C-alpha cells in the first residue's frame, strides 16, 4: 500500500507547474511515507509536503491541502487529511488495513524479510579474541552482536560472510605457551610462576592433558631463573627466549597443543551460544617477513612501490598523510620484526582482495583509536576507506546478587561465556546482550535474567508467544471443524484488535531500519512493545468467551502476532517458547 501511495504522490508532485523530473526524484528520495505511530493519526503518514515545500519553494500547508484533495478524489483510501505544517495522515479502508494479517499468515517465517540489500557482498569480522584463554562475558556481547547483524543483513537481501580472525601469532601466544610449560614444570621451578604469565585452571588443564602423551624435560632448568628482570614484562620475555633456546621441539609441541585446545574450546562455546562462522582465518597464514612471497611481505612491498611506505631510522613506516590519522605508523621495527599493525594491514588487504563491498569490523570500545590507522592502510593500498565500517561494542558488567562479578583473564579470575550459558541459558544471554545499543555500557543482572517477572523483558516476550500458542491450541480444540474465512475477517468490523494489527504492520520497517543502522536492539524494543500491547489486550478481553465470528477474527489476528514475535526472535538467534 505504501508503494501505491508513493506513486500517487509522485504523480501529484509531477503535475505541479515548473517541476522537473530531477526535482520530483529529489523530493521523493528525501521524503518518507511510513506507518503512523498510533491510530489516532490514521494508518499511514507522509512528510512529502514539508520536503517538497522546502525543495520547490512552496507553502507546505497549501501543498498539503491540495494533496489531501487530490488523494481523496482517487477514492483509494477511507480518509486523507492534512495535518500540521505539511503532514498528510491517511486512513485505509478496513479491508486494506487488515490485509496484513493474511500476508503474515501466508508468508510465515518470511514475513519481515526483504531485498533492500540488493545482494551486496558484506563480510563481518567479529569476536576475534586472542586464543589465550576461554571466552569471557565481554567477548559474548561482541559475539552475539556480530552474529545478529549478520542474520539481519542476510534477511534483508545482503550476501553475508561471517569471519573469526584467529590471532595465532605473536607475543601473546608465546606467553600462553610459556605459561603452560611453567605450569607443567612448577615443581622443577620450586613453585615459581611469573607475574605476567596466564593463570587459571584452564592453564593447568591444558598442561595435564598435554603430558598424558608427552614428556616435558629440560636439561638446564636452573638457567632460566638466573638474572631475571624485576620488570614483569621483561621477565616473561626473558623466560620465553630461554624456553625456546633450551628445547625448540618441546616449545613447538606445547604451542601447537595449547592453541588447538583453546581454539577448540572457543568453537564449542560459540556453538553452544548459537553463534556460527562461515570462515576461520589464521593470522599465521599471512606468513613471515622472512618469506618474500608471504602476504605480509607482499602488502608492505606494495605500499613501498606505491610510495605509501618508507624507511627511516632502520624501520619501515606507513605514510598516513591526508588520511585522517594523526601520525605515521610503524610497520616493521628497526630490529626487523613486523608490528601487530603490519599483520592487520596484510589481513585487510586480503579482505579487500576478496571483493567484498563492505567490511564490517566489530571491535571492543578500547579499539577506538585504531580505526583511523586501519582506514589509512586501506586507502594506502589503493582502496576506498569508506568500505570499512567499524562498530564498537562496549564492555558488559555482570552483576550477581547485587555484586559486580570480577573478570580478569590474566589472573584467571573471570566469568566465562560458558559459565553464563550454564547460568541463564544461551537464549536469555543473547537477548540481554542485545537489549541495549552496542556502543553503550551494559549492566547485566543475572538474577533478573532468570526471573519470571514482568521486569524480565525476555520472559515477558517469550510469555506472549507461549500464551498465544496455548490460545490457538484451545481454540482448535473448541472448534475443530470451524474454518477461518479470510474475507470475513478482512471485512469484519471487530475493532478491538486494531492496535495489534497496526503494530505488527510496522515489523518489516523495523527490520529494514535495523539492517541499515546495524542496530539489532531496535528489534528488541519492538518485540517488547508488541508483547506489552498483547498482554494488555489479553487481560482486557476474554477471547474464548467471544462469539464465534469475533473469536475467529481475534485468533487469526493473534496468530499473526505470534508469527511476528517468532520471526523477530529468530532474527536474534533465539528460539521462541511454546510453553513457559
């Protein structure tokens, strides 16, 4: 119906004196026709007269009055009224208004899906936590956010690939390896364990599992403890060098085993969290600088050839002039070691080369300062930096029994994603992670998430779905032979369901807006409002005590409401409940 109205409006604007086709297109593109917030303002509203008045230098009130007359003459709508300084409110004929019910029932799980993405090729890279320990609740928020925007973009017609970037190279992996070896050999080291090593039960578990089939024995353990630096960072680096020197074979075996163990754990946790990836990209696959054919060497060479990288003081720098970055960035240190940034440059070149239209990176809020330099590198490599879309996700604070839960990966004191799933379930966890805009801080109350109170919005929405499911079941038991007459429902004068019908008609627009803005919390807010409207209706009306005709209309409407709730939850990766 909105398309029809927009076409009628376009014809009207075109008929105005001295208006070119370009101006008509400009007005239509800038204006919007949408479902009204409430029924007091009709079913639909448009701001086209305000937009047209500004563009065409006309009086908006006069323009709205003329459009009102023009649209009413068509007799396609029950009533068209000009309102305010250039708004038009439209009330549909009852059959047109209620026809959304039939569309929903026929479309089922497809209701709300669209093709606005036009098969745009989009890659979403998210979580990408260092494989140095289990995923904690902070990772969980980024995981569900990346997963759901992928679901929403796919549902609105984009071609989506979700990727996990495994940081399996670099210093943090060395610290992990050293931590496991030192834990295995803690007796030989007289209980010594570096301050900056990774702690926690998982380190001990990996060590115990490793020595089942392997022997870890060094000939000169004592040399490792000699002359250690008092600086914790330097101390762990010294130990790493010594462990590699004493037995490189053991080092490689432990490193490989530890990585494999943690990556397996991460994959299992994400699977239990209903988060899936299309690809897992290893940082190590980018190669080493020593290999002239590696991806990291090729990316740096391209930058040098194109004049975007240069040598100074023994190091290689990225020239960021004109990119928006505040200074030049080191790619290769003066000792010949590549920086973390160099790997990121090579990785983003790899992504650009794969031909995506958009690259969406989901990062923690602490990466804010990193955006400009990655944009600069993409531009330096000859691509459009606008291709990169970075979404920052704030940390989630966990509260249990009124107290904030401690989280520290390095000390081993943290609430894991696995713990969270076991505590409240994957669906409730996903819901509450999404209940607030991703770039805002989130206080996550575990006790509320488990409660069956009205304040628990997750329960409230699921209860609405289960309630309707139960109603439908009882209705079928009471009326096994009663067929639903669609035409009778569309022409029915029964109006108690009108607010519900109006609300579910908004759902496709909410999904589209969520896709365009990458804001899945909009769907949460919508489901909350729809559920609240249903519960109020249910409390005020005795559905199964109505006349058969009215009961038929109500149940048909509520079936459409349930389908809409189910579709919304499905987009969030949450299974709708049939029983509470």
